[in-house]
C-alpha cells in the first residue's frame, strides 16, 4: 500500500514535470512557426527584388556601353579637330604670316619714304 502511494505520488510528480516542460516547448514551437513564416515571407519578397536588381544592372551595363561608344566618338572627333587645326595652321598660317610681314615691310618702306620726303 505504501508502495502504491509512492508510485501514485511519483506518477503525479512526473505528470506535473511533463506539464511544466510542455508549456515552454509549445511556446518554442510557436516561435519556430513564426520564424518559419518570417523567413518564407522574406524569401518571397527577396526573389522579385533580386530580379529587379538583375534587370537594373543589365540596363546600367547597356547604358555604360552607350556612354563608352560616345566617349570613343568624342575622342575621335577631338583627334580629327586637332589634325584639322594642324593642317589649317600649316597651309594658311605660314602664308598669312608672310603676307603680314610683307605688308608690314611695305608700310615701313612707305613710311620711310614719306619721312625722307618731309626732310628735304
């Protein structure tokens, strides 16, 4: 009889222990369910975001390719303008300088003759 009472007390204590341990386990299960739902919603939101980022990067790469083409064209135009300026300076610059020097010489000569004519 004493053994039956001790067994009954042990069984009740075990049931209470299981009950006390079951409450935190149930709460932990709810936390894990919420965590799973949060991770699922994050992954569902991240996939479209990654798709948009991929599209944006591809579009940016296309625009950079266009900018690179424009930059190359501007460099080529700059080179052509430089060559044209050098050609213009070589073909017209030297004769213009010669004409200016000749004109200056003629003016000096005429000015010298006028000055000589006034002295007489």
